C-alpha cells in the first residue's frame, strides 16, 4: 500500500482496538443514520465512533484508528470515494442511490461491502463482522470483482 494511507489492523498493540474491542467508525452526514448505526454497532459489542463529515473523521485519525469504516457515498465537501482514496482500512459503503453507475464504482473501489439505505441492523452487523475479520487477519481490503 502507498505510504501515507491509514492502515488498520486489530490485534495486540494495534490502535484500531480498545481493550481488544474493534473500533468501527461511522461517517454519514445524516444525523438519524449516524444515531441508528451507533446504537446497532454498540449493541453488538463494538466500540463505535460517529462523524458528520469526512473532515471530522480525518481530524480524529492522527490519534486513532478504526478496524473498519461504515461510510456514506454522497456527502458535502468530500464524498465517500474521495475519503476512501486516503485510507487503507476495510470500508463498507452505504448509499441511498441504487443506480448502476454507483454500484459499478463501489465494486471497482475495492470496498469490503456496500449496503443500500434503508438496511436491516443484522445486515450491517454481518458486513461489519466480515470487515473487522479482514482487518484482524491483515487481509488486503481490496476485493474487486473482475468481469470477463
């Protein structure tokens, strides 16, 4: 991975866990989505941090890391794809836009997963569990589907 990217792994001595509890970061400009995701993620035993913008998340980063990131695609200032370019952490994109161009861009981005809003709590928890496991394994977050 290129230098300057955030690399997050969850293991002994790693900053992406607090007392061995994975940290899940949530970035969405919709306050109701952030609150809902915080409750769901915390109820599953993860530590959760929520941010209203990519800029807020980036300000948090110098002293912190996350095992995975639940990230809205469409936000003001910096969208989810622009933020992803700065990170090397498993990302689960969430979006209300269900069109082919967004799906294709998400698939090509190497995201750990993507969910269409609204989604069920268990669906997001399953995606987070897979992403956190990839972080713990040190597995590359890039998982691009190649079509022939």
